[in-house]
C-alpha cells in the first residue's frame, strides 16, 4: 500500500505541530507567579517575585517624602511613611492579584500582578 | 489501467495533497505567530495624577507609547483645564475672574456644557458650582475642618449651576461662584483615554482613573469589583462582569474627617452645604461615557436610591446602590451581571 508521507515528512509535521503549541502557550498559560511591582513617578523601579521571598526585608523608596516598604513571602506593604496622612501604610498588607497601595505625595504605587485568577477575583476595583 | 499508469496518476496527487497540507500549516503558523505576538504586547503602568492612582493595562500594538500618551493627556487636562487648585488652568482662571467672561478651549467648554446638563437634569443634586464650599470643608486636604453654620450659609448663595453662562467658548460664572470639576474630572480622563486607544488601534484596555474605570475593546467580560464601603482599600463586596463601558463609584469612605465622633465625607449636598445624607454608602454607575458615569454617580449619591432611578433611565445608565443598612439594589440592566461576594455583611434586595 502506498503511504502519503515519508518518515521525514511526519517528523517535519510533528515539529510544526509542536511549534504551533509553543506559540499558543503565551496566550493560554496562567498569569505566572505573584509579583509586586513598585512604581516611582510612573516608572517601574522594583519587580519582586513574592512567591520566592523566603525572609522578609525592607526597601527604602527614594522619592520625597520618604517611605519604607516591607517585602515578605507572598505579601508587601508600606511599613513607614513620612507623608502626612499615611494612607499608604493604612492600606496594609497586599496579598492578592490586583491589590494596590499608593503614596500620593511620594508619587509611588505598589501593585500585585500575576497570581491566581478565577471568576471570583476582580481584575480591577471601582471605588 | 496498468500498475505504471496507476503509480503515475497517484504521484502528483500525493504531491498536491502534501503541498496543500504544508501550505495550510504554514498559514496556521503565521496566524498563530501573529496572534501570539499581538497578545504578548501587554503593558501595565501605574502613576499618580489628578490626586489619585491611574492604572493602565493595555494589549495590542505599541502599548507602552499608548500608555505614556494617555497618562500625559490626563496630566495635561488636569494642569491646563480642570484643576481649580493649579494656577493658570482654565477652571482656575474662570474662578479667578468670576463675574467676567473668560475664553476657554472648545474641549473644556464642551465638558462644561455636558456637566451642566447633568446638573440641570438631576435638579441640582450635582452642582459643579460648589467650589467655594469644597474649599471651605477642605476634606481630603490637610486643612480639612468642620465649618461653622454661618460660614456655610455665607457660601450657599453662590451655589447655582444655572448662573453659569456659556456663549461659544466664553464662560462666565456669577460673582461669588467657584467651579469644582472634581465630580467629572476622572470620567473625562476615561473619555480622553478612549479617544487615544481608538486612534492607536489598541486591542483591549482596562484603565482606572482613581476608581473610575474604562473597559475598552475586551472580547471577554472583565471582573470589576465594587469596593466594600466598610472594608479596606482592596476589599470588595461584589463583582460586576462587564465589557466596553465606563464605571464610576461615589462613596462616603474615600475622603472624610471625623469630628467629635461624627464622620463628614467629601460629597457635599449642594442644597445644604453639608455632606450628603441620602441613605447611601456608595453608588456605582455603569454607562457608555466616563463623564456621565462619574457625574451620575455623584448625582445619584446625593439623590438616594428611589430618586436616582428616573435620572439613570434618562441617560440609559445602570447602577448598584449600597444603602446605609447594607442593602444592595441593582438596576434591571445589570441583573445577571452582578454577583454579591460578601454575603455576610450585605444583602441583595429584589427590585421591581
């Protein structure tokens, strides 16, 4: 019986199929590890994979008025701030995708990206 | 037909079939590569403007430049047009020259006209001429205080949207009046972001201007959490599943002062000069325009649940109301799109 493809053709086709699958990965893959992104004056200054933090540590943010950020396993917060209302510190520990805290006078924002996403978690919060 | 003839007729067929399959796969790979690259161009940015956090999540071509353009535009309209605090802005100049006509840009004149229309249609529940009262209370600033009744009475006479006159791009407010665009500014920013996203052919975007949200070009619905009025900053009480619209919320929790154990929030009732007390903790409005969703959320917060319904209908807008007794009312157009998450503290009420 005649066959349509030779062995080499099949290998080539399988290669193309794998290539297709690889190209689809970025589209359908999960959101990655839970990552804290710190913006200072609109620019990213720190990107921290919170799932890989084993011991907590602090970071000083340079913009005035100064603040300190505490990074821990799966969480991040403004620990101290020299701004008047300290709303950034009051925002508390950020632990979920989309959680945000900001220090308006200092022009800094901390956002959590990645992490688990399902129908029950918001992509954005109106307030 | 002999064997040779059969072989000869099969060979080209085999080649044609193989060529067709390879061609189809090449097309598929090109499509997937394009699709993957287009989707991979995701960009997120957070910055501070208009005294609040601006967060952007964009997908499509040239997303970083688009996000930069949007934040640039928002800062520009704050500085050049809408801020009553920044010296030299158009609103600052109108307030400075109260009683005289001031020429402004067609863009700002358009925003003023639209805002004044909501002031009129809400019967003054929204009134952009409360600027002097806003400054007197100073809620959200370091100089926030509980004013004396005489101080409030002295400024109430200046409140009245109907005294604002617009002729072409000339705007005149009455003596003693002062404009405050705080109830529409974030929504205007969403509308301007929409124009840039359209021009830049952005695939999809979720833009939050201090909690006023623009959902753009999404194929799938986006989960918009409604802030829990009695929870923390990132705490939500329910989720709206929405796409291609604007969402704004007004609540009593965002900016306030506590004097002698009593809370005074920042949304003033233009008729009394005091923080609105219509029985609501918050109202979230959904419609097609940012300016309108922002303006209507303030108007509805002042009007209260029942009185807001005709106004929402007039603008083809929908809303979620949270009352002081933790009851949640959802208008018909959002039925099936809202899910209460915090069932321990809130109760979803049936609406007729």
